[in-house]
């Protein structure tokens, strides 16, 4: 594995562990807001990591959506829709703040996104 790949994978894994820790501990609104910020950071690392891994396999992508779709096509993502929803939620959290929407996104992070990211991370680590 090239150093760049090792580095980006380790960085993604660290971000994921912090996200997972935050999900497990968050109870107050401020803590949940922190989890959402960790999610934003982790998602950015995720799609950029996928982009690098795809490039190693000869597949060029430029956007988060392209990265997710190609990762699904090559079998690194099991449920494409979860990851497309993840991208939409990441975009929502970056541009507006609505307490109700934040609560819903936190629940999706907790119930779906952490599991999905973990599955992708495990697949990439085994490459």
C-alpha cells in the first residue's frame, strides 16, 4: 500500500472512531451538535478516501456522488441509498441549522450511517 493510502485510511479510521464515540456518549443537544460536526468531517474523509482507492483501481471520480456511486458499483458499499442519504444530510448540516432536522440527522447517524461507514472502512482495510 502506498503511504498516501495508508495515511488517508488511518485518518478516516480515527475520524470514524471519534464519530462512533460521540454517538455513544451524546445526550445533550450540544453533544449531538458535536456528533453532527464529526459526521461532516468523517463524510468528507470517506468520499475522499474512496476517491483515492478508486484511482488506485484506475477509476477517476471528482465528486462525492461519483465516489459513492462507483464504490457501490465495485462492491465497497452495500446500500447505495444510505450513502446518498448520508451525502444529502451532510449537505444539509453544512448550510442550515434546524433543531428538528438536526435531531433527525443525529438519529440517522446513530442508526444507519455509523454502521455503513464501518462496513466500508472494513472493506477498504482488507484491500
